[in-house]
């Protein structure tokens, strides 16, 4: 129903959504993670053509509403590795080629994702260290939304320096 970045909240239920370019780098990055780190598919304009896990399809539809490219063929072309959702890790990750660079895109339980994060993306696209104060702020926002009965997931990304990592643990590290 909504996404949060350091740029603020985009509420799908109450806001008219601007074009993705107007949302800023942090929301564009979030939309990319939603569009790339999934096993669901959405074809056409409606929701009837969404196929996959209901949470996955909802996230993919959110990516589309934010203006991201959700075409399965494009996602498959850029994908270099997929680490399916692991219930013990509470994560799913993909490694994707974006403009000649490898990026890890991860989604999962907030506590699992935050434990692997070293930075937080700012509204202008710069990254700042995920200090204890920043982490407490994020955790407070997550707790607030969860207390309203919302299902809360965290998303993360990082550029891979060099070659494709050999293992899942290496791929999903900070």
C-alpha cells in the first residue's frame, strides 16, 4: 500500500503518482529492486495477468505503479544469479547487470535485510553509513507500520565490486 525511503512515503492509496523520474533517485532505486528481485510476472495493464506468489505480484505491481520496467523478458536478460527466498534466511536476492555493472538486489524480513546493510540511500541518491541512530530511525518506522497491521518488507541493493560472487553468503553480505 506504500513505500518508504529516506525521501519519504509514497502512498499508493492516497497519492496520485508522479512519473518515476520525478520521484528521485532513492525511489527509483527502490522501484528497480521491486522490479528485479522477484519471480512473479505481470503482463498487460491490469492485475488479472499477474502470476506468482501474491506478495511477489503485489510488489511487482507496486514497481509498475512507480514506473519501473517490469517486463519479465527484460528482467531475465539482466539477471546473472537468483537466490530464491530462503525461509531460514528470510531473504531473496538477485544479481543483475545494470548498465554494465553488477548489482545485488535483496528483499525480505526487515531484521534480516537491515543486518546486512552498511549504508542507507539518501533522497539525492548518495549513500550514508547506516549508523546506530539511522538504524533506530528505520526500525521505528518499520515498527510503526507493522503496528498498523501492515506487512512490512525491507529492500536493499549494492553494487558488486568486480566479478560475480561465488556464494550466496558472499552475495548477500554488506
